[in-house]
C-alpha cells in the first residue's frame, strides 16, 4: 500500500473519531475509546518494526488484537478520553506513514508476522513487511472504521 493510500485510510478513521457521538459497545466489543487506543498502540508496534526493517535488524511483529482491555483502559485514562486518544493516533499514524515512505526496496524484507483479524484473517508466518503494512491499511484499519461507524449507528459505510 502506498503511503498516500495509508494516510487516506487514517484520515477516514480520524474523521469518524472527530464526528464523535458513539454509543456503548455490544457485550464483548470494544468501545470507541478502546478502538482508538488499540490503533495507536498498534501503530507504535508497527513503527518499531518498520524502524527495525530500515535498520536491517531482525524483528517479529505481533498485533495487539488480543491485547487485554485493562491495558487499553489504562491508555484511555492516560490520554484523558477520546480527544486525547485522537491526538495520540494522529501522531502515531503520521509517524508510521512517514516511515512507510522511506521503505522502498526494504518493503520486501521478511518479518515474522503474527496477526489475527477475527476469523477472517490469521497470519503466523514471515511476510514481506510491505505486505503486512498493506494488510493493515486494507483490512485492519477498515475493520475498526466499520466498528466506529456501527458505534455511531451509521453502519460500516463504503470500503469497510
């Protein structure tokens, strides 16, 4: 995924966060605050992996789909709620996009990747890092954008 496309998906997520008006999640689902906290924490992990790839260092990437809610809730509290989380996500997403722009041929570097998107996508193998970033932009972010839209009662919308 081109960094411009990735930035566009983040812009859609952040625009949805800025609209606000989220209702409570269904039992077992994440709240809007927890979703944004998850995305920001995941961005930090992806940035670490991208920096390692750029430095030629080995790295393994584990997504935070299974992160415990107490850690998400701690990040929500630390940021002071949705506005602070949106500011954090703006920073983490900008950093990740800027690092992505620098990848070039390094995007083909294999990185041990362990991720799960519900029952639809399970990866437990080495992938070119660019492919993992592509999955992030085309599957992971749209999934959470759809969740945010559902919490606002507007449905997943196009591209989700």
